C-alpha cells in the first residue's frame, strides 16, 4: 500500500487521475516537457486561484492524502494499481535525473557569482578611501575660493569708481562738443541734431547757473533757432510728400514751436496735396455742360475699376496717412481734422458719382461690383477717422447698384420689344409657295424662352452685388431693401407688369394715324403668353427671385404672386377679346360691303351661293386653325343629329303664310310685328360682345356672333325683292351648313340666321321664299 501511495502521489497532475494513468502504454510512460519541474515547483498563483479546491489533486494546495487514497482504492482495480505503481517509479527516477542535470548546469554560475561579489567588496573599500581624499581637496578649494572672491569684490569696487569718473568725463566732453555737433548736423541731418539737442537740453538747463554751461546752452539755442527757420521754409514747399511733411512738423514740435500754428500749416499743406490728387481724377472726367443741354459725353479714358484704384491708392491712401499723422502729432487738437476730412471726402464722392454716371451701358457688371467693393474696402480706414462718412459711402454704393438694376430693367424692356419686332416680322414675311414659316407655337416658345432666359441672366448679374466675398454686401441695405425693393419689386415685378401693360396696349391703345395695326396673330400670341405667365411663369420667376435674393421677415412688403397673376390674366382676357373683335370686324366688313353694294330689288333669281359667303367660311376655317395652335378645343354643347341638314323658315319671325297664321291677313300691318315680338320674348337672348373664354370654341363663337350680327343689321337697312329674299335664304342656308361646327352651341348660329331671314322677309316687297329642296340643291352644288 505504501508503494501504491507513493506512486499515486508522483503521478498526479494534468493526467493524475486513475483513468488517465490506465490509458498510458510503452516504456516511456506519461510525460510532458518539463513536466517534473512543473510538478516540483507546483502551479502558479494565478492558476491556483482560478482552480477549484480539489483534495484529490496531488499538486494542489488543498491535497488530502486520505481522501486521495480512499478514492483510488474505491475506483481502481488491483491490476491497474500495480501498473500505476510501476509508472510512478519510472517517473521518480526520471525526475531525480533531471534535478541532478539542473544542479550540474548551474554550479559554475554559482561559483562565478561568488567570486564577483568578493571583488566588488574590495573595489567598494577602495572607492571609500578615494572619496575621503576628494572631500579633503574640496575643503581646501573652498577656502581658496573665498579668498579670491573677496579680492575680486574689492577690485570691482575700485573699477566702478574709476568707470564713474570716466563716464562723467565723457559726459562733460559730450556737452562741450554739443554746439559743434549741432552745427555740423543741422544742415544735413536735422533729425540727428534734434536727438543730440534733446539729450543735452535737460543737463544744460540744470547747470545753466554755471557760466560755461550757460554759454553752451545759448549757442545750442541759436543753432536750433536757425534750424527751425529752415524747417519753416521747407514746410511751405509744395513738393513735400506726406512722410516728409510729417517729419518736418514733428521736428518743429520737438523744437517747441507753437502747435496751433503748426496744425494750421499741416492741414493747409495736406489740403493742397489732396486737392491736387482730386484734380488729377477730375481731369479724366468730361466737363459739365453749363448750358444744361443733354449731350452724350465721350467715353472715359479708363474703366471704372482703374479709376477707383487710382482714387483709392492716391487720394484715400494719402488722406488716411495724413490723418493718422495729424492725430499722432496733435492728439488734443484733432477736432479740426473731421471737418477737413469731411469736405475732401465729399468732393471725392462727387467725383466718383460723376464717373459712375458715365457707366451708361450695361458693360461688365462684375467690373462695377469689384470697383465698388474696392472703394468700400479702402474707405474702412477713412471711416474710422470720419464716422459720418459711412452713410454717404453706403448710399453711393446703393445708388450705383440701384442705377444698374434700373438699366437692366430698361434692357429687359428693350429686349422684349426687339423680340416682339422679330415676331411681327416673322408673321408679316411673305412665304414662297410650298414653304411655310414658323408656326405660332414655335414663335411663342421662342419668345417665352428668350425673355425668361434673359431675365434669369439679369438676375445672375444682379446677384453679384450680394455675393459673399463682396464687402459691401454685409450692409443692411443689401441684405434687405436691395433684395426686395430694388430687385424683386423694382426689377422682376416691374418688368412683369410692364410686359402685361405692353401686351395689353396692343388692344387698349389707339393706333397712331398711319401706324400699322397689330396683326391678329400677334394679339393671339400675346394673349397666350400672358396666360402662360398667369399659369406658371410668374410663380417660377418669383420663386427663383426669392431663392437668389431672400427677403427679410421685417423688410418692406412685397407684391403677392396672385396679384401679378391677376394682372396677367386680365391682359390675356383683354387681348383675346380684342382678337375676337378684330377678326369679327374683318369678317363683318366683308358681309357689310356685300350687302351694301348689291341691288336687292333688281337681282335675278339665285342660282349659286354668293362668293362672299364662301370667303366667310374660308376665313372662319383659317381662324379656327390659327386659334387651335395656341388654345385648347373647349367644350361644345351636344349637337342635334341633323344640324347640317336643318332648314329654317323665312317666316319664323316675320310674315307667315296663311297656313301658319290663318287669322292674320296682309291688311293687318301689326300682325307680323306682334308675332315677331312674341317670338323674341321666348327665344334665348344672345350676348354678342360677351367675354371670351380661353379656348378655341369660345373664340370662334364670338367671331361668328359678331359677323352674323353685322349681317343682320345690314339686312335690316335694305329693301329686298322676291329674288333678293331668296338669295338671302340661299346664303343663310350655306352658312348654316358650315358655321355650326365652329360654335360652342349650334343654336346661336341658328338663331342669328333665323333673325337674318326673318328681317329679310320683313323688308321684302314680295316675300315668296324658295323651296327648301331647291335651296339645298344650290348649296350642295355651290
């Protein structure tokens, strides 16, 4: 049992259980590299902490032999216990061998370490002896340093006393040499002479009670007085630049000249120089016309950017430099500077206004914006000196921007009139046979796209005034009022309203004597253009403008989009109404002449439809095609099945034959009037000049009503014979065959033609109508 116990203890570990032992075979037994050493030294602290307490683990801190032996005896058979004993014996012998090898390998290292320690102890005793000698030497050096330091301090005191005596001698020598130096430098280097006198002045004043020092002081004052006279004379020279002028006045102030007089002379000289700069700028501008007659000035010699550059670098730069020098020299007397600078700045602003007025064309807007931006940037230094000039400068820039926007508005108006001229020319140009010109949709699309493209280009140019890299764009005016008042209202809204007024003027304004009237196709095209503006274009333009020039919430009120759309729709309505009146009047004029120039009493029996009626149908058909190019079809009232074959009676509203009114006889002259009036009471009233809707059917209906109403009024003024009545009957039936399809309601055409036939019968001396079959035959043949 003792052998079993020893063998079990040596064979535990990673495979120390009886099951693991039983599975090992061969002479080598169960072994891992360095396994015996690991089992000898035991598990690490971390492994021991992580492992659960196991009393049967022979390598664990909680190993219990009794528990382990009890477990082995209860679980392993005798054969397995004997095999385990043999394996443990082999492992014990292998472990002893490894321990002896480890001891032999490290024995030489242990001997070498012992020798090293012995040598280090000997060296340490030598170092202690050397440190004692070094401490003794340091004490001796310290004592010697104290004696040397005392000697040096004594020598330094004697040297300082000697240096003081030498410095005093040098000062006295310098004071003696002051007059000579002043005399030598006063003519060539006055600034150096002033510095020399300034250094010696306090000493001379302090010791002036001594005769020698008083003589030196008097001679120095005389030399400085002569220098002051020369500087005074130089100050009055007109060729001094700002730097020389400042240096001259500064030296005079150092010579204790009166500051009041010097400030006046400084401003006088500075004003003369600045006026010369302004005169140079003014020489580039055309002279003002004293007579006040409007003449076109010659173009300027240089562009606006070059003018502003030279004005900013020459005038503004010089003014800022002189103003800064004046404040540095006369800080307490700076109150004179503001009115002086204000007068000169006002003159400069006036010159710039005159130069901006010469920018009559549109030119390059970016060049103008750059010029105004540079002007505003260079004025910032001046505005620190002259705060009151900020408003004037900002107003100048704002006026220039407004003037450019106004010119863009006039350019848009001119462009639109030019496009209208091109459209009129295209409409009036003769067409060779077989070759058609551009249709109304193409002309409308070209006109609308050109005007919209030009307006967008203008907005892009105007947007340069509000770019982020432009200095004056941060002004409150350009953030609010310019965007709303100048651009949205003054440019976009004004142009849209002007366009509507101009288009409407073709219908409202009376044509000048001898001036050609607007062609009807132009009226129709402008009506469609205004209607498109009302439907979509105005909303798009205002949205685009608000995106590029956003208005402020607290800014001025803007024109709402629906108000502009209402103006455009009113213009379109007026143009379309006028188009109907013009086309109706043209057709009515043909009918009037055909009625007035014919002898209705002596006419022969009708055999054909009159040519004028065919011309009327052709013109109405052409108008239908023209209107259909720009406007939708529209809604028609349901037609009857026999509209084209309907016949009307010449007695429908006049004298009827006996079978229709047997109680009425020709001896009763009031009977026919009574019948006519009774029928009018129950017939639908036709409004000839009612407003036209925006569709083709409504337009054609209006033209037909005007034409037939004119025919009716002309027939009422004529006296007809039998054949004249029959000719009216034939013509009316022919018109009925073709005109009903153009009208929104066939009853309008039928009613007016019935009234024409009734009026003809009423004005006929022998009212005998033609048989309806004969009328149809003539119309079909015609």
